[in-house]
C-alpha cells in the first residue's frame, strides 16, 4: 500500500524549524510517566501499546525533509527496554537526562516507550512523544486509553484514530481578525527572552483555598472558570508591571478533534478600560479567549511577517495554559498514577500552568533562569494573588480602584525626617561660615582665589551698589557673570533680599529676552556691553574696581527662609522655557543633606562643573560655601578637555565632583585621583564607568528635577546585578517620593510616574498658573503638596528607586533636560515647516550617547543646509538636533498618534570617503577619527561640525582620540574649523605613537523578519539557505555566465550586504561578491551525474552561511 503524503500544518512547520534550528532539543519533547501496579506484566503492557500503535494513525506519523508527513504502515512493537533502579533519586536523575534526549529523525517514529522499575516493585511506563504529533492533551488522552485497554475497560474496537488533513476555513477572516488585534496594541514585554540560554526551572505554588472559596461563592463563578479568572489577573498584573495602557499574554489554545489535538500559542489582548468594572473586565477576558479559539489557525511567524512586528516578546513573554490533565478518577483509585514530566522548554521567559481540577489547585511557573530570578518570580506570584484577592473583594468596583500599594508597604516609603533649622537663610548660614573660616579660601578660579572674608566683603560692596541703584527685597536680579564674579553677584543679590536669576549669555538672544521679561527681572548684572545695549532693561556693567568704591555700607533688609532665593528656567512643553522658583529653606535642606547623606566635611574641596544656568551649579556652589568647603570653579578649557580637568583636580586637590554620565567615558581611569566622592547626575548612569571608578572613590548616582531643588535621591554604590539599571536610590532627608499609576500609589516593583513632596519642593513656576495646576498636586491620602515629575520609576526590592524613562517629551541629552515639545514648537514657527516630530535615538548600543532626531514635513522648499542653520541659530547648543530629516508626511497610527515604528531610520548613505582618495597621513588620521566618532563618511574637506551630528561631548572625544595619535588640539579647534586644512593649521604635533583604528562601514537597516532571525540563536543556520537550479538551453560559456553574475551583484545592493561576527550588517567593499565554480560532467552517465550533482548541491547549501 502506497503511503499518502500530507503537508505539515503551519504549527508543525514552526515546530520543525525549531527542531532544526535549536541546539536545545528538549524543546519539542512531550514526556510523561505512568505508574502501573506491579501485577501487570510486560507482555500485557506491550499488548496494549500495540493495539494503540495499530489503531491510532497519529502514533505512526513520520516526517519527510520536504515538510510533508505520512502514516507509516503498522509494524508490531515486540521489544521494549526495561531499566531497573535501586532508588527513587537514581530514577529521577535518569529521567532528567532521558527527557532531554531528542527522538526526532526524518522517516523515523516520533515516540519512545520505556519501562523502569525500582527494586522490582514500582513499575512505570515512560512515554515520550515529539511535539509534531503530540501535546499535553494528546499524551493525557493516550495514557487514559492505554490504562483502559490494560484494564479491559475499553473495547478494542472502540479504539479509533484515523488521521485526516484538517481543512482551514475562513483564512481571510482569521487574518483580518489578527490584523485588528495587533494594529493598535501598545503593550510592552515584562521579561526579555534570551534564546541563547533556554535553561528552565519549575516552581509550584498552591492557590490559596480562601481565594478559591471566595471565587466559588461569588456571582461571577457562574459565568466564567477559575482559569479565566486567574488569566484576567495575570494580564492585569502584567499591565500594571509594565505601566502600559494594554497588555497581552500568550494563551495556549488547544484544538480537540479526536486524536487531532493541536496546541498553538497565541496572544490574548483584551481591552483594559480602567473605568469599567472588574466583573466586566473578567468576562471580557473569557469572551476574548473564546473568540481566539475560533481564529487559532494562525502562527506567531505569520504575525511577524504579515504585521511588521519586529519581535513578539511583548505579546507572549508570559504565557498561560490549562493543566487539567489527569487520569480518570477510578483509574487513580486502582493504583495508576500519571504525571507530565516534560512539556518542552519554552522559548518565552515565563509559562504559567494552571491546574484547578486538582483537590488542591496549584500553579506551575516554568521560567528561564537566565531572564528571571527565583525571588523575583515568587514576588510576582504573590502580586498576582494579591490582585485576584482585590478582584474578588471589589468585583463591582472600577478597575481603577484596585489598590497597588499594600498596607504593609506604606511604611517603606515614609519621609526620613531629619531636623534642620527651617528658619535659616542662605545669607545667614554663609555669614556663619565667614565668621568660622575668615581666612580660608572660599573660591578658586583660574588659579586665583578669595577667602571667605574677602568674598563676603566683595558681596557686601556689590550689595551696597544694588541698594544705591534702588534694588528692593523680592526683586528679580539677573546675572550673566562667570568665575568668582558670578559668586559675588549671587550672594550680593541674596544679601539685598533679591531673587537670583542666572542667564547664559551664549543662549539665543530671543531666549534671553523672554527669560528677562517673563521673570519680571528688574536689573541685569553683566560684563557684556553689547548684550547690555541690545536689551531694554536696567543694567550694571560689572567692574570689580567700580564696585570696591561703594564703601557706604547700608543695612541689608531682613529676609526669612520662606523668601525666594532663585529662579532657574528649564525647557517648557509649550515652546517657551518656564521659571522654577525656589526658596531659601529648600536650599538649606539640600546643603545639610550633602553632609548627612554623602558625608561632606569642612575640609573638602568641591568642584563646580555645571554652568550657572543649570541647576546642578546650585548644589555645587551652595553645597560648598554654606558647608565651609572650598569651591573650585572649572573654566571652559578644563571642561572641554578631560585631561586638563583631571590636571586641575590634582592641582587643586578636589575631593568632590559632580559629572554628567556621558562625560565620564572621556576620563582617564588609570590616573591617580584626589577625589573622595564622585557623583553623577543629569542622565542615566551606566555600569561601564561605575565599575572603573568604584574602587577609587565613594560613588553616588543622584537624581533630582529643578522643581525639587536639584537633588531628590541618591544611590551609593554597592555590589549589584549589573544586568539591571543603575538605581537612583532613596530620597534625601525631609523629602518623600511617591510612585503613582493614575490615582493609585504603587508598591514595590510596580512602575509609575514619580511625584516628589517635602522640604525641597519648589514654590512653583513664575507667571504660569495653568502649568502649576497640572504639575503641583495634593497627595490623595496625606494632602501634602507634590510635584509631578513625568519620570517613570519603580521601587526595587531594596526600596530604592530605579529610573525607567520619561512619560512626556522631556529627555536628557548631553546632560541637559530638553523638552521635545519646546523643540517642536520652535521649529514649527518657521514658515517652511508644516509638521514636525522630534525624538531621541541611540545609534550606537555600546554606549549611552543619545541623539536628537527631528522629522519635518515642509510646505515650502528650502535648501537643506540653509534650513539647518536657520534652526540652529535659534537654539542653545545643548538643544540643537543631531539630525534633521525631511519626510513627505508623518506616519500615524489608527488612534491618531505618530507611528514611531514607521518613521524612516537614520540611514547612513553609501558615500565615498576621502580616505580612499588622499595620501596625506595627517588628513587621514583626522578623517578616520571624525568618521569613527560621528559615525559618518567624510566626503569632502569642507566640514560643518554641528551639521555632521557633532556636539561638545563628541568634540571632546575627537580631541582625545587625536591626542592618542599624537596630535594636540582643543575642542574649539574642532568646532570652529570649517575644513580639514583649517584643523591642520591649528595642530600642535607631539611625538607620541599613533594608534590604528578600524574603518567604518555604512549602516544597513534590517527588516523585521531579518531582525527576528538574528535575535534567535539558531543552531543550524544553513536551514534557511535557499538554493535554486537553473537549466539553460542556450549555449553560454563560463566567462559569459560569470559576467552576468558580476553585473547582477555589482548593481544590486542586497548582494553586497555581509554580516560580521556580531551579526551586524555592512557593505562589502572591494572583495569578491560571489564564488564561481565550474564542473564538467559530460563524461558521466545519468546515475553518476545525479550522485555527483547532489553532493555538490549539499556542499553549497551547507557552506552558504
């Protein structure tokens, strides 16, 4: 009888691919043990097995290499291996190895049976099926039928299992259903899949009996099952844990048709409306599950290919399945025991298997040990159980009412109260330091310094001048001064009861004008006469000699700690900056925290790195001078050159420094340092530099918005899992942090938006009532005023905050906070612009540098370089975009948002580098470094550093790289030069040995399916090689054929794409694009030709990777 071949189903094709591509073969093994009473003989076991092998076609399925299957003719199964063991532990060890051994081969049975005995008493039948023919439902059905035959409980004639190819109905309807399910999904994955480490472990957790009782007694139990109830809890828990509007988990959907049992893993994406009732949400999950069963003839691979999904991790990183697979109750009473011992290693990080038909319902969590730690998983289980308890106790309430902070967790986040003198002022505390350390150096700048007494005298002299000019308490006084003069101005302004307003004179004129106007500034202190003349405001042109003549000392007004101390402007979402008002007492609390939380002492020397217009300078200046420490101010050259900065540390014996994380990578970690304390702030820290500095200094990662007086929380280095983000730590003294999702405050390991309250809180924004109403709110329980940061954070298990990202458009780039909405607003004011969208990207995953990308839709044509210059001229340097990309229209999602995934990527155009055309070694060195740091190709010698994507940090890195090659440059030489020749003219050449760098290859953008291929750790990569045989009737010689292939490969970009050892694509330049071999078979007969030809084809197929 001729075998009939059937095509593999889509699910089977996926399983076959997994078998061929994965090194971990246990992934497709479905294994069970069936304990059999000792009275049954081996012959009786074989008799029942043979009946099933003869009657059930599925047990005789074998697979062909062409993705087809057939039913092998029945052959009697005469011999079964029997293994004997002396102990249960010995048997368990054997099973652990046995269940992982693959049984797959083409044209071979996809099952294995084995009898094991312990001391000749306990007898078990071990059953192993390949996933191509079995799932857990199938192996359970097999075991029940087998026991029935053994007991003569089932008539042989009743056993029937004919195979039939399933007809797929309504395929178009299925595709349409899944397209709608996926098109608006915006969920995130909770766990990262790691396809190289598929090792799993399983833990068992009993479902609390009280929870089951409450469910069974509730009115919802009549309309849904316990499984659906738990499934709804898992999905909601994931939504909460990922802080997204929606969530999806994988659902194991089993289609039962006799022995045609087929299980697919598909995403279930219910609508989660927080305004709906908990009951309705649970019923919606049940309904969605039922609908999915109607449309389960669809695979994850099809979802990736048809819907452009780059990864399905967010859909199925957690999967749920029912595990109510048992022997019939009366078989159990007769001494038979059934247990699933291997359901295949999952490719998703977490599989939740729910058994609710057992006497004691339980959940099995199978988890990838590389991705999930056991304590983390145990906490997840407790959280799911907590959510289910809230569901059942509040079934008719809204989903939004589910509390996310447990009562016992409230104590974790209480404010750490530390007494400090709330009536103290900045000027009062400064006076105490003057009296205590009159002759101690207070400030040093450019190797010059003043003592506390001298500084106080200078401040008083300027204060007298201000009073003589009519300055009154409570007026806003701006300063553009730098160096020691800036410190004199700050304390002089405060002495007269004024409010200090720092202004950076390098900012665009329109921005300066707006800040002065919005703040109601009465007076500007500056040394820039040109700026003074262009502004319509009272101005003092600062001259220290002129100030010293003001010897008529006036009495200064009395001020209180509730007086405003300063206003600093930050990015604003409306397109204009907003002024943050901070009072004296908030600064005092911050300064005392520097002593109590960091350990600063009077003999410390503190560096000021930040410019005066950024709030970090407030911590540096007042943190030093109000604590009796010396302040060392960093000049422009030192800031731009890391070597000079570290030289200054050594010269000035600096002990405390705050540095932006992005700058840290430029510092030389091999140098000895006088630093005792190193703090990073302003951006996310990374472990690379932390691990290099941790043994040299006490390292702190700090966090704080301007609206909470610079500094809110701190994390001090300790041994930590470097696979996790660097925490931002715990709140400083007298400050509270609260994490909210909507109206619910969050407990441990639940992300949400960060709110800050306490003594460091800002008074609000000046002249901006609408923004104040949105940003400063009352705590729903304590009624304490809070600032809404827009930052997404969570409390880790150590009660430390971890930063996750921004909720709105504010981002940190180059150490500065940028509101992308403000950037958009400024660009939209240009007549040529119709639409604009700004975002950040990280083109190089190996470091933490972010780049600002602006997409514009133009309504009037304009030269690209002219437009870029027009934009840049209106922006401070730190806000200038790295890339401006013109597009025809902004892609939108169905819900009206910008479709970020559809925005064009930053493609590095294929260009010819100057490196290929010049011989000058110096020019080559400069171009190589530019191309390496800027990740571009330099086409000609005329350059515009900023238009090439440069910024101050990249300029520093270029200077550093060129120094290693023996060249001496300043960052200004890089930024200001308009050509390579101009840079060479500025060179100072040393005799240091030059380093050799690798050439840069242009970026290639991978399609979603290509990314998915490389995301997996495929064991047999040649499985995906596509080979074709082309028969040519006409007579072509080898030279003509080779010429055709050469023409094809040279004119099609895809033939030039290669992949390096890290799976990164690059353009093949200057190398052979194809291998050409010629074989002459004219002397071979037909059989010899077929054999030889087949061998060559197999060789090509295997080698083509």
